[in-house]
């Protein structure tokens, strides 16, 4: 029997989960969420309203792309999408978390900041998600554009003062990934991994789809576009290839960027949550994100990374620590002794969530 995937056909995390389902050949059918009709039922079933929401063939509901994937991997035959090597495995979880949480803001920026992107997205979503709302389409498009900007771009730390810096970081990401994918088909070699699935979130339905970033990729990083399509068309059932024996040196700039930008951001966010504030203005890598939204969910993400490390054997922990120290990630991973987060904060995932990624429109 098929599972039902509720979301949007241009959604960040819906695209991530669909890439995973296709890779693992999990039978599923896509349905657009309908607003406001679905709000009450989703809130009741899952605790939050976010994309995607999965209705399993047995009638149970799931949310949170990371935990959805982990749950399915626990049910499916091995080998799966996480390498046995503990360092590669930790890198996969780190890349996935980074792709989910750090590149969300720039992806939303490129979609909604430029008129050509906002026109494309608002027109699509007004027809796909607000089909039943009895208002003229131009009103629905105006509402969607304003909502997304206030919630996730200008309302989440992006301003005229830092736009160019953020866009420079995106182009650097494209360049680093181009250097990887022009040499091999997937992140760790000839076989897709969780790192590829994580990166499909910002790329498949955003950077490789929205007019402005897609144009940049075509000109400057065509191998990344090829990788995105290759992943969408891949099936583990048809692949007998293996991951690289060693950890490729060309991923080092990405891991160093996580230590320079993402982990310090998670720490600043955690301190904001500790102070019970809803907004903060961290300076990360020379970029000030004025009045960014605090996220209790992202404190939990940082805690999950720590637990992921601790759940290894002593020998494996030594190897992971050595790699993280080499890439300036070790100290920021443990910069805060005690996080303002309960170990049981999201214990019910993927069947029930307590917090959304960003505390907006709960």
C-alpha cells in the first residue's frame, strides 16, 4: 500500500522526503496541502503544521523530515543511506542538519526577495495550496509573498545590509559542490548517502528550481544541477556501487564552513532561547542577522548532534573528534556546557512534534 505525502510540489522539505522515498523505492503518492481546510486536522494529528506531513498506509501520521527518514531507515533492509564508517556517518548527519537549518534562510531569500522568484512561487502556491480560498488570485499572491517575507527572510535576519554577503556565501557553496560533483556522482562516491538527501532540501525545490539561483547554477555550477537530477532518478535497489574508502578532501571546505558559521549560529540561538527571547541579532562569520527568529527546535538539533557523537564507541568517538578538530568544528559543538533543552523535547517524533523549526505562524 502507498503512503500519502502532503505538502507542496515546490517545498524544501517535501522535496527532501520525496527524494528519499524515490531513492528507497518507498511507494507513495503526493497530495497538495489545502489551506485553511487542513490546518485543524494536521495540528490535531501532529502537534504542528508543517511540510511534509506523511500519512502512513496504516493510518498513522508523521512529521519532521529528519526523523521521518530515520524511522524509515530503521524499517528497511540494509545497507541504507548511512555509511558504516562512524566518521562518514557523523558527517552525513552533520551535513543533513546544516542543509536543513542553515541554508533554509538563503533559499527562502532567493525565492521571495526577487520579483521574478516571488511571482513564480506566489502564482504556483496560490493555485496549489489556496485553491479553495474564495478570493481573487492577486490577493492570495500578495498574502503569500508578504507572509513568507515577514516570516522567513526580512523577518528572520535578512536585510539590505547583509543581502550581498549572504548571496556570496551561497555562491561559495555552489562552487564547493561543483568541485565535488564534477568529479563523482554523489557526495561520498558512486552511491547516494544521507548527505545527498540532506542537500536535496535546499537544492532540488529551491536553488535548482527558483529562477535566480537556478540561473546561477546553470552558469557557474552545472554539475550541481546534474547531481540534483541524478539523485531524483536514482534507486538504491539498482546500485551496487560503494562509497569512497577515504573521506574526500574536497568536502573539507564545507565542514570548515559548518564550524565557522553554522555551529556558532546554533550556540547564539541557544543563548537566546535560554534568555527566553524571541529575537536575536548574531554576528556570524562577519554577517549580522538583525532580529533573527529564535528557534527552540534548533537547540534540540544541536543536542541531537551531540547525542549522535556520544552514541558511538570510544574508538569511534576518538576518530570523529579528531576529524572535527581538524575542521574547527569540535569547540563550537561543545561551546555551551548545558543546553536549554530537555532530552525528551521531541521524543515523540516523527509521530508528534512539540516545536516547528521557526516559531512563526504556529
